[in-house]
C-alpha cells in the first residue's frame, strides 16, 4: 500500500519573506548518465565537533549495531529558551573571532497545513555581512548548508520507498546496474547510512570544497569523474562490515533518485519538499557560484591573509552538499520531517534507526543523532563548505534550532557549541527530561 502524504501549503509568513530565491536546475536530454556533478563536504569533522560539544560521553562503538528510535510525536513544548543568553552566546562567537557572522533561529511547534499557524520562534544574529563594509549580518540571510543537503536527498529516497519504487534492502545494482563495483552486495540502506564501505572521493587532493582551490573552485565537475575517483580505491570494508562517512554514497543516492524519477534530483527536492512547504529561500544552485542576497561572506585563510571564499561552483558537492537555505527554511523542513509530514511513519522510523559510528554521534538514513547531557535527543545534520558551517537539529518536543556561522580565525570550541544548543533545547537548569 502506498503512503499518501498530506497536502502541504505554504504559510503566509513564508510567502511574505523578503528575498525569494530562484530554483536553478540544468536540463538534460536524458536523466542518466548525468552531466551534473557532486559536491564534497567534510561532514564527519563538522558533526564530531557538534557532537563533542553536545554529548556527555561517547556513543558506544564497535560494529554497526542498530538502535531503534521511538516516534517523534511532538509533546507540549516548553516556552522558548532565554533569548538574552542565546544572543550573548552568538555575540561571543564573533567577539572571540570564531566567526565573522553567526545566525541562530529557535522554533517551537509546526506550521499548520491550513497555513494559519505560525510557530513561536526567536531569531538572533551577530557579526557582519562582510569585513570590508562592516554592515550588520541579516538574521534572514542565505548560506551554504553543505551536508544538510543529504537529509533532503534521503527524504526523497524514502518517499520513493513509500511509493513502492524501491525497497531499502534492494541491492543498488538493481536500480543502477553496472555503476557500482560489487553493487549486487550493497543495499540502498547501506548507501544512505554510510555502511556501504565505498571510498569517499572527497579524501583525494583537490576534491573537497572545504579547502581553498583558487580558480579551480569555479570548475564544473561531473558525477562520472567523481565516481571514477572513488572506485579507483578499494572499499573501506565489505558491505555492512563497519561505518565510514563517504560523500560518494550520496552521489549514488542522487543518481538513484534521477534513475527512478527520470528528473534531476534537485527538481524532485523542489517538487516534493521545497514547493509544498513554501521553502522559497532554499535552492539547488547547480553551476551557479553565487549565494542569493542577503548573505554574509565566507572567508578562508590563505598564506596568512583572509580571502573571500563566498563564490564557488558547487557542482563538486551536488547531492552531497550543494544546497543553499536560511535558518527559517531549515527549521520548517525539520519540523515537517520529524513531525511525520514528509514520509510514512515506517519510513521516518527507518531514517531514525541509527548505527554506531565510532564517533560522538550515531547515524541513520540521512540523519545524525546527538544526545544532550540533559537527556534530550536531537536529530538533524551538520554541514560545511569553505567559509560556511551549519547545524540544523530538532527534538521530540517539537523544537527546532538552526545555527549557521562563517568561521574566522579561531575554531569554535566544544564549549561554544554546547552552550548554544544546550540553551536552545534543555529545560531551565539543564535538568534531565
């Protein structure tokens, strides 16, 4: 039986948001093979940093033991966290030179399908749009979300599961025949939760958008060449024999969406998620190197100098991390996803089935799980592209929080991030709940 998703309509406040973003997808004559390309993000480092800040102790390590999560039906959320403390923590990121700009939005509740309910929220900002002008950062500014893109891609794959187009335990070779060496032994589930063992091409020199690449950052990449880079290496382990974050997995997930639908993966994200939810500030940029206005500039340190790294052709990221969004749009997406409005209950439960990673977080199907010291469990994703860092998280109480900042001279500490997310999600006093 197919799961029918409820009709979603944008709320009035999202339609009235000030700077709409144009969705850009390059057309092609056939959906496969593809002329689009995949981006790279060092999401393990990003999420380890967040998890190290948030968790009290290590997640048990070992093989990919599965932990089933309980449904995330929203309870009555507490009042919004102390805004003064949140603002103070944002300001500290900037004043301590961990960021040139920092944006944070905390939201309680979900958008109503009738478009009448606007959830309570708080938005904060600190820092400047660019170092030259000193213009204050805009709380509703756009930013590159990096590997948070993976959660969108996984959601579309799970919707296709709900529609009976595939099963999670299908071998990838059934849908992408001849594309993956040993693909008859690697399942779709293993692709989505990084237990496939497939080598991460982002580990190769000049194949990561988290490094300064000079003029090469404007080059267009294609999935075929990125797959060739990955498949030139032996797998990390046999399928299901461990866990290793690999951007190549989400290159394949993007190709899977295109093969099953006959349309670009970005068009499917637009059709299935962005348009129904009214996420008018979220885009899949393709080859476009620009970030929509308003936005804060991203910087890289090159030979002792601050270099503007904002513009880049994100085709090196593709389905692993090319998207652009805002804090309000990402809060809205997580509210809909974790609230059960985008997939069937069974598919949402599958996304939240996590495996041990040997790090400070667990990983499901495009979702990372982090446990706060106060007892709250968060699901979401982190993402990084050079000059941009983003964390988008939600809990079972119907609260979402998105933090995006532009890194500067000092790396944000575990205490910085722990303070922000514990203040955003934990009850007053930090008591367990």
